[in-house]
């Protein structure tokens, strides 16, 4: 049980306190939901090149502290007034629909549990053909340790 109202209204975040500063784990006040916005309880976050530019202070006029991470996925935990297209509890991600590809089915259950709509077992089917079958791909991010694992077609 939490001991104070203040603790209940805070979230953990990674922030940068000043240009060129270190990444710091801090507790911040939970942001209020704006009129036409939704608030997302972030479950995963990618940090991209834009975040690095912000961290190092290369964008003029930024105010610090700043929380990096433009590419988030999570659950909507609050909707603002006038929001009709989204509902509390919906899973949301900024960016593309993702389709994990793995060797075997070891990761399939976890992927589907986390909300993925598809999973490709590269030992059972050609990943390129499977991606084409389910609508294609605009971007493929490979974390495979060796390029020879991927078919060329």
C-alpha cells in the first residue's frame, strides 16, 4: 500500500536535466490529460536519433528537463474531453504495426500475449513470402546476428 497521495500521482521516467546531461531515472508527477489528447502508460520505448540530438542540446530553444522517447507503445490510461476515436485500455503504439519473425515458435506465445497480431516462424515458412501474404512490409529491422539467416528474395 502506498503511503501518500504524492506517490500515487507520480510515475518513473528517464529524463535529461540539462543539455549534454546524463540519463537519470526520476519520479515525476503524472501529467494531466489535455482536452483533445490521450495519456499513454508507456510499456516500451525506443530512443532514436532525434532523442540523441535533444540529449546533447543540438535543438535550439528546448527547455529541460526533457524525457526522451518518441517511439512508444503502451496502453491508453486516460482520454481527454472530445476524444472519440480512442478508448481507455486500448493498446497503442507510435510507428508501424510490427510482426516479429523468429526461428521456431519459442517466442510466438509471448508475441501474441503482448498484442502482436501475427508471428512468423522462419523455420516453417519463408519470412518474405509470409510478410507478403499478410500485407507486406515498409521497414524490416533485423536483429539477427548474421545476414545469412535472411533469404534474399
